[in-house]
C-alpha cells in the first residue's frame, strides 16, 4: 500500500479527494476496476470511501443492492467496518484474506467463489451483432427476466453505449454489456451477459462480449475485466478464448450485519 494510506490503525478517515483515492486503487487496477470507474462524475456522488492504516473500503449506493469493496490490510478494514461502514445489508466482493474480518461483522446469506479475469490478449469473435440503446430497453428487460439473467443490470448503464445483442426469430436472444465504463480511468468491467436458454450453444454470448471488448478498446479503455463463477467452466472457456486470464479469486454474495 502507498504511504498516502498510512494513518493510525484505530483512526478511520472518510476520503473525498478523487486523486488520493485513485492513487490507492491504481496499485491493483484489475481488482479495483469497478472502484476506479466509480470515481467518474455521476458515480462518485454515490460512493462512501474510507481509509484506516493500510486498509481501504468503498461502499457504492447506485444499485438496488450495496456493493462493498475492500483493498489492503485486514486490520484497517476491520476498523472501517466496525466504526464507519455500518450498512445493514451489503453485497460482498472480498478477496479471501479479507473474509475473516468481514465475518466478524456480517453474516453471509449466500457465498459464491468467483474469479476476476482480466483481458490480456484479445482474440475477437465475429458475429452479426447490433448495438443496443434505450430504444431496446423493453426487449432487454424481457430477456433479463429469465431465471438466471441480468441481476446487476440498471437502465443507466445503457448510456455508456457498450451494450450489444444478437437477434434471432424477430427477437433479442443474447446480450452483453458493461457494469460501468470509464474513459477517464480507462476501466471497463464487462457484464450483464445473458443468452436465452433456447438459443445457447451457438456462440452468441462470445460474439456479443467480443463486440463490447472491441468498442471499449477503440475508446482507449485498456483495463477490461469480467467476473465469473469458478464453477462455470463453460463460460470460463469462452472467456479464455477471447483472451481473458485469471487475475484473482474473491467471494461474492449478500451479507447481513450481525447484531451487537
């Protein structure tokens, strides 16, 4: 961790200087990609950022759930959770070394072991994809209404311009997009990838995801990441063929604050 984070471990600071926060997050861009994107105008106003010792925490309040991101020393993160970050319910996104501290204060409702993968050597996949805008929102919502689709989709994400789809039989059957995208901080977490069950195993997800990556790269975004469940070996193979490699493992899921 940078010396800029070093304060007394018992002291928790609320951080409001974007340049200071960026300097902390730049130390691990693939892991901090979402947090870096949250520094953009319109996103930063929805963030609460804290530092204690060598620990950092960010709470994002722009979705229907509350993601909590951590980076750095567990003792600093413990101070942040115990005295400053007291959300009753959070969505965990923690590296394994931070889980013991988090479990002191939160009780998981579910836990998924995830991989954060990062694009290293892009291998494009061609396809007949269309760019999606607000005029396709109803069709996108209908597709995401599938039992396992689109849990992190929010309509404002469409404004990024990085959503692509495949149409078959007169309807939208596959989508890929981003959770956020920042030209300023050059990060693009790819996500909201979903294909209707009747149209799987045709390569549509790879085609849509490839189109998203190509658009991000053309805009100068060079840190492109994606989250995937470690048990989803089919998706992992697809992403590996596109040029993604594993960066780290983390734990994801809802958690409820323990009563004290």
